[in-house]
């Protein structure tokens, strides 16, 4: 049974879920820096709910990016990879990156609104 950690609403109005299985078996195993601070779980939610950019991946996934002040070592961008279907979505993985320029060469699905 998959334990639901949280559900966030994406910029496209879809409910995106993070399960305990993805958090522990995928994200923490592949990117152990996420185990350094418990607040990283909530940072992932912030990225889904209020990203700076959302770009298309290569296999119908979306990559949401947001600046993360509490990143390990130096502040970096947090990239959350997720997939959306008609009514819902789910997190695939997440990682920190220092530069996002190459990602912005992909099709941008959502830019942050500048007020």
C-alpha cells in the first residue's frame, strides 16, 4: 500500500501526489541530499504549487523549477519531475540543479507571472 504524503494543486489545476514509496524508494535513494532536512518534502510541494517555470520533458513528463534557499551547500534550483493525466498527477523524482538554462530550451509550458 502506498502512503500518501501530500497532494498539491499544479498550475494546470491538477492534483499532484507524492507517495511515501516515491519519496523513500526513488528520491532519497537517488538523491540522498534530500535526507538532510525534513523541510525538503514541503519544498517539493511549493515547487508544484508555485514554480518559476514548467517545461516539457522528453517522455510526456513536466519539470517544475523553483529557486530553493535551503538547498544543500549553496542555494540552487529545485527541479520536480512529475506527470499529469486528465484529473490527477504524481511526482516521479526531484533533484537540485545550479543552472537551468538548458532546460529552458525545451518547450516552456508555464512562466511565472511578473507583477
